[in-house]
C-alpha cells in the first residue's frame, strides 16, 4: 500500500507544486536580455556615428577638400560681386523700367560655385576607387548602403556649410554694391536683407541647391567610378540644358528645357521678381533638381550593390 502524501503537499491536477514551508519555487530566470530592444537602437546609432566619423575623416584629410571649400565661397561671392557691380540705375530710363532682380543678381555666382561643389563630390567618391581604398572601406563597413548613406550625408553637410558661407558673403557684398549702384529706396529698391521673405527664400534655397548638386554628383560618380568621366557627365548635365535653351528659337522648347534641366530648374528658387513669367516656380524647380539627385543616387546605389569593388 502506497504511503499517504505528506502533509501540505498539493497533488491536484494543474496545482502549483509547493516546496518546504509552503513556499512557491523560484521561477527560472529569463536569460533573454530585457534591455535588448533598447540596446539595439543605441548600438545602431553608435555604429552610424562611427560610419559618419570615418567618412568625415577621409574627406577632411584630403588637401583638395579645403581648397575646394574655399573655391566654393570665393567663386560664388566674386562672380556675384562682378555681376552686381556691373549694373546700376543709370542704365534705366526710369526707376520702373529697371525691374532688376537684385537678389538673383547677388547670387549669380552660384552658376560658377556649383562647379567646385561638383568637383568636391566627384573626388570624394572617385578617389577611393582610384587608390583602392574602397576595398578597405567595404571591409570595415560591409553594409554598402550604409557606406553610401554616410558619405552622402557628410558631403551634404560640407556643401551646406560652404554654401551658407558663400550665400551670406554674396548677400553682404551685393547689398553694399547695389547701394553704390543706385539701387536704393529712392529708386524703389529695399536694401538686401535676409529678414525679407523672398530674399530669405532665395538664400536658403540656394544652399539647398548646392547640397543637391553635391548629391547628384556623388550619385553619378558611384555609377561611373571614374573622375574624368564623372566630371564630364555632371558638368554636361548642369550646363547643357541652359545652353540648349539659349540656342533654340521656339519659346515652348526653351521653356521646357528650363523646366526639366537640373540646374536651370533648380536656380528658379533664386527668382524674386516677376515670378509669374518664370518658366517654373521656385520650390517646384528645386523639386525637379531633387528628383534628378534622387535618380542619380539610386543608380549609384544599384551600381555599388551589384558591382565588385
């Protein structure tokens, strides 16, 4: 005959077993890290910051980077100053007949400054392929899209910083020269000021324009992987549309070329006078350039993913 159960022991089906003194047994510890969900995002952020730091280190250690940043500021400001200084109200029969877009005049140097931005972006990408550094980069950062994203972010930040300095200098110099040229309140012109809505929009839009030019140039270079070929393609894309628009005699074709060209459409953001007659609106034009930049980056990313280093 079986021994009776010990006192205090519950033998019911589904009942919780008891240890001595009627205490429930300790639940087995869950070895899964309860902070895992929080650790992963933090680890990812640290990894992304390391990628950004690596790309910035590579860019800032190139001597050409600092020369090109200086060229962006100097060329944009100098050409804008030359253009603005060549215009004065003495050339106008009446104050109303001038109709000069003085904001756009002061920012004319962007047409030249963008070349330095393009060269900076092209060299930042093609230099790694020319020296073989790209293999080291992809070994250290095997996720290729993160390599592309980190370099694009660093280039965008550098272009934004240089572009901001160039735009501020251009507006300051333009304000001084325009007053000397007779563009004063007496002739119906307010001094250039970033407190003015259209002027602020043109200035901010010009900085965005230069950032998009850097991204477009980087995308084309990831696709072609050659310095000379990439520069030719980028500069051709930027300047061919305006040249063709100036050569065609048909007004509709001229307008279409200005609407679809990345540079001519993007530069519409600088327009502050007679905007109704412009071929494309300021932000719409910048959107066209953004689409060009996105398309070039997408092509570059596809090439980076599918080709060997």
